[in-house]
C-alpha cells in the first residue's frame, strides 16, 4: 500500500513553484490551501507502512535512482469517519468519485490472473483448468523528485472482470446473477481494508 497524500501540493513543492502559485492565486482572490483541500486524498494506504513506501518512491526520484512501486488501485479507501450523536459512523471513502487526473490508464497493459481451479494431468502435459479469472489493468502515476528532472512511476492494478455480463442468465430474466461474476471479480480492488470478520472477508483480504 502507498499513502502518497495529495498530489497537487507535492508536485508544486517538488517543482519549487509553490510560493509563486500561491502568490498568483492570491492576486486573483483565491486561496491555494482551499484549492488543495478540494483534491481527494488517494485511498491507497494507511498508517506508517503506507507512508514509508511512498517516501521510498519520493527519495528514489529525488536521488535520480530508477524505481517503480506496485500496488492495487482501490476504488475505496478505508472509510470516512463522521461523528453522529457522539458515535463514530463509517461511510465509504470513494476517492475516485471525480476521477484521478494524475494517473494514466495503460489500456494495452493488462494480464489475466487466475485463482483456484484444479490441475489436470494429460500424459506429460499438465493443465490448470476450471479457474476463476480476472484481468489486472494497469494505471500509472508519476512520482516527481524534489528539485530534479527525474521521476519514477507508481503502477497500480485494478481488477476487471474477464466477462462483463452473462448474457444467458440476463436473457432468462436473472439480472442479478447476470452480473454476479463481474461484481465478484472486481471486489479484489474494491476496498483498501475489507472487514475480515466473515469467511468471505478473510478470503478477499
């Protein structure tokens, strides 16, 4: 996981233009801090380990050392916290609600990932069959170094169903079952920390 924080402020600091942009916006009656707060915090990590991994990428880029981070492009972060009548209420942290302008979807970079299934022996041939199959689709985000032209890349993978819809079930009027496999496959990259109090939650995590 990578707790990279908001990208706009980090990019301006790395380029050494933070104060210039701040001054230009003030001349137009705008507040830079308020604009920075409009960016959703990427829901890609939590705590010390997530921040440490992000710092490694920053440091590698600043030192001009080639490196690449790999992780999962979670649709939702851990959760949003609201206090209602003195109690914590959790709600989904959909940080991708308005898209992510800092990422580049690599349409031609996708791989099949298989789970489960069984091994079938045919003479000297071994086949892996009856698997659950999803597609891993790549998204790249640039990590700038501080006061340098060097950048590195954080590559995140999003789970995508290998089949969007079961047309046979749809035509039979079983609309929920028609998209069940799609939803099940894409749950892999749905939530940063799924609840593991159930068997299905532990399996997903």
